C-alpha cells in the first residue's frame, strides 16, 4: 500500500524492496510454521491445497486488477492491498487461538 501512496519514485522503490525482502524472509518461516502445526498424515494434502488455492486466487484476481491497472497503476496497487486485507483477520484469529491453547497448556502444568 505504501508503494501506491508514495509521492516520490524513491519512496515507492524503497517500499517495493522492503516488501520483497520481507516476503522472501517470511516464506521459509511460514513453511516451517506450517510443517510444525500440521499432522504428518495430512501435511502433503494441506500443502498441495495451499498451493492450488494460491494459484486460483492469482487467476481469479489477476485479470480484474490488470484491467484496473490499465487506467491507474496506483489504484491497481490499492485494490491489490485491499484484496489482501481480509487475510489480516485470519492471521489475527489464528494468533488468538494459539494464545488460548498456550494458556490452557500452562494452566495444566
């Protein structure tokens, strides 16, 4: 979103590099977290579904964002950021669930 709202090219490029770097660092961390929290019997299925859903999301949202991008690149970036916003709710919900489980485990000890 910062890239879309940047008033200067330098700030937009800087935001792009920071985003790219953070995404590159989070990838292995997310893979590790996923592998630790999924039972081994269903791990391959979950990872496969994850990749398929990512591809479906790219196919279904890419063309509409591309059409918006033909008129305004800034608006296309904002639309993309808006499409990702619901994932923040899911991450928050998962974090809250993990804290509850952790609290229960500590209470049992």
